[in-house]
C-alpha cells in the first residue's frame, strides 16, 4: 500500500488536466493512475460512486472528487506561484456551466441529437470573446500572473480550439490565442 496520495486520471479530460497542473506546480508527489474509461478500476469505483476522473485519494482515506477541490488541496500544500490569489469563482462557474455545455454540444453534437453543433460553437465563441476582452489588460485573466482561474479554464478553451483548429485560428481572439 502506498502512502502517497493517489490521483486517478484520464490524460485528455480537461477536469483532470487542471487538477494535474495544480498538483504539478505545487510540487506535491502523488501516484498518478491513468484510467481507461471503458474499464474503470474497482479501486476508483469504490473510492467514488461517480467513478469519474479526477479523483484524489489521500493516504488517510480522504477522497476528493471535484477537480477544483483537488486544485485547492494541492495549492494549500504549496502555492509557489500564488495561484490562490488569482481566483474568479464566477468566471470558473461560467466556464464549468454554460461554456462546458456549449463545448460538449459543439464537439459531440450527435450525443445530443443535433445534426451539428454550430449553434453551440457560436455561443461558445461569444463567451471566449469575453475572455479575450478581459485579456486586453494583460496576459492573465485575474492579474499580471497566472493563477487558479487561468489554469481552471484553459483546458476547456484548448478543447474548444482543437475541435476545429483552422476555424478557431481565424476567429478574432488574439489575446486568448
């Protein structure tokens, strides 16, 4: 049995990405366990009824199942860049709510009974334009240095952009890119 915290992970999941980035910047050592989503390990399902990634199991048995909570846990251990001083909870909530819903429908329209996701691409890019405007004043969303908000949001922006990179690169989002 390991005494290290165990972080269940899926490489491409944006929630897992942001958790991994906070763990990495904090310098906290964890045992990273990559999950094959179609064959989830029993240990993950025992630790979390949702059995979604990321999940962090601490050595004392405490289980943290939300990516933002994992980020905060890691940064509470060590926050060398001061990420916890650059938090806009409302912006993160918008990202995780309306923008994530638009992203899913744009990227996977057939899962939602849609012919295409272009309507959702349009609403997603509207939200990204707000981020682009916010970045006019500097390279980061909440100030002169990257922080929790930037890292919490960027994996979703990355996923949106990768859905149709050529189209995305033509959008008037110079600060966001």
